[in-house]
């Protein structure tokens, strides 16, 4: 209590006296003990640690390939084959545009079901928008130069195409430019990219899905954005680009692969083309399916392939629809038995009701499919007639008559004609366990 009274009795400083800050610049202590220098050193250490962590994370992103959400197999980036690296026509910077495209589900909630992440959408990685041919396959192929449209797209290196066995066309090279929404050359919107030589032009117009990549500079590092564009090839050789928006980027022309000769009627307006090159066989599909609804839970294939066209593995392809932006995801699966080599399944699409183009699906068959041909040459006409007669007797015993079998198992649409896919599915529905591929060839040769 005495101390409080003593403090209260102290004189009060006059009001005109002002307290001023310390003006001396002499440090209150040594450099190590100074609080200001300690704080500065502390924050410099924190910034250095954050910068080191960011650099380490960025390095890991460059070295580690992109993986599926929730685990799974890493996407496979197709390497540039030696046949192109050592080709007579240089393939400058072609490898920079090749990329694995990640298809994100449109009509489906998910493509791959992950047990640890239920309901998560994983999508599908597609490696076939860029296509490479092996050195053995390109033996004897004829390279042809492709002429660019004036004052439109520019080439990144050389742009050319291979002509195999005077029938199959495989384009190569990268072009850089803008795909416009409409064709208006007077205002700088030209859809024409380049033109094929006369000996490499298709019989009819074809439509392909292609990959376009645009590069961005992010913090001194190059980042790519992948998009899909539609490429059309006209009978007069013009390759044109179409998009739903003004899209600028580098387009990989290896998506254009077709056959300029006739083929087998596979299904709807789709034809099947094959060519044996060296120790390999190439299979190519061209044309489109009839416009219809595609169900995400449908187990019915859109096309069936003969045993001579069995693929090596399950493959995914992105194909175009009836217009720009309407892309579809289809799956090619190998099959064995009853003369069937594989089937094609619709997996997803921007639109569920559309006209799906299968043009651009090209692959090399499995080694065990090379021993088969669409029609075994060792079969004599007499054996083929016996083969067909046995099949007719089977149908009569199953349905009562050939007409009843035709209506109930084969011509379900009532069009009066069937293609190979409809015939193969009809044989399966009828319970026929024989070789449907040879039977189809025998019926065609027999005139049935």
C-alpha cells in the first residue's frame, strides 16, 4: 500500500513534453543478436526451403509420367520408330507432337471401376491418334510429298505420306495453324491444310479424328494442351481441318490412314481392307455406321472381324461423328473361335445418337492371324459347295426352312441383304459353331 501511495505522489510530466523515437543508428547488439537480422535470416531460410520443395516437385512431374487417377497402369507413349528416324524424308520434331490422349467420360459415369475410389471417373488413355509403322512394314513403301495450302498452315519439318503396295496410304508430319469454324478464305479462315498427290487420293470423302496440341510457356517450361479436331480428305486430295471453335495448334497428320482400293462390306457403310506387307498384315476400316442410338450398357458389337484380322491386343480408337466436335470412343478386342478374329465395341461418345465414322482405324494383326486368309485357296469349288450345303441343312433342321432362318437370325432389319457382321451374329444366334469367315466367303463365291 505504501508503494502505491509513493507512485501516486510522483509528479506528472508536463503535457507539452513529447516522446520521440530513438534516432541513433547504432545497433542495439551484435549482428547475431540483433532481432531484426534474426527475423530476416529466418524468413530467408523459409523462402529457400519453399523454393527447394517447388523445384523438387516440378522435377518429379517432368520425370514421372502421368498416371491414372486412383492408380492403374501408366499410359504408354508410342516411341518414334527407327524407320522414321532414318527415313529419306526427315521427320524433324515429329516426336514432340506425339502424345497419349486422355478421353474423359461423356455418356458414362466412369470407364474403369476402382475398388479404392468408388464413383471416381478414370477415363481412358488412347495411344492410336498418333500411328507408327515398323521398319519391316515400310520396306518398299513409296514416300510422296504433300503440298501445303498457300498462306495458311506451316509445316514443322517435312510433310509426306507413304504408299504401301499401291493401296494403303499413311500420312506423316506435323502442321501448325488455326482450324476455323467456317470456311471463309477472304477473311483469313481457310479450312484447307494441304493436298495429297494424285496417286494417294481416296475414292470418296473420308473423315478422321486427329490430335491438336498447343504449347504454352509456364514459368519457363513448355506445357501442352491436347484437343481433338476433325480432318476430312476429299476425293480431289484436299486435307481440311474442322473444329467447333477457332483452334490454333500443331496437328499430327499420322491420324490420316486409309486404303484407296475396294474392300469387304463389313457393316452398314463400313468396308474392311487388308494388305500383307513383308511379315506383317495391315487392317484398315473405312466408312460410317448408320445413324442410331448407342447405349452405354450395350453388349452388342458394332462390327465383327474375321479371324485373319485378329488384333494383337485390346486397343482404343477415337473416331469422328457426323459433325465437328462429335467424337466417339470405340474399343477393338481380339476374339477366337468360330472363325471370328475380333469385334468392335462402342464405349462412349459426345453424342449418344450420331453417325459414327470408323475411318482411321488401322492396326497390325497378331502373328497367329497371318496363317489365315479370308478364303482358303486350298479349298476347291466342289468343297465349298458341300460346305454351303451342310450349312443349309443345319438351318433347315434348326428353323424349318431357309426363309425362316433368314428372317429370324440374319435379316433382322428386313432389308433383304446382310453384311459380314450381320451374318456372323446370325450364325452365333443360330448356334452354328463352324467357321463363319470361310462360310461367308464360300457363300459369296457360290453366289448364295
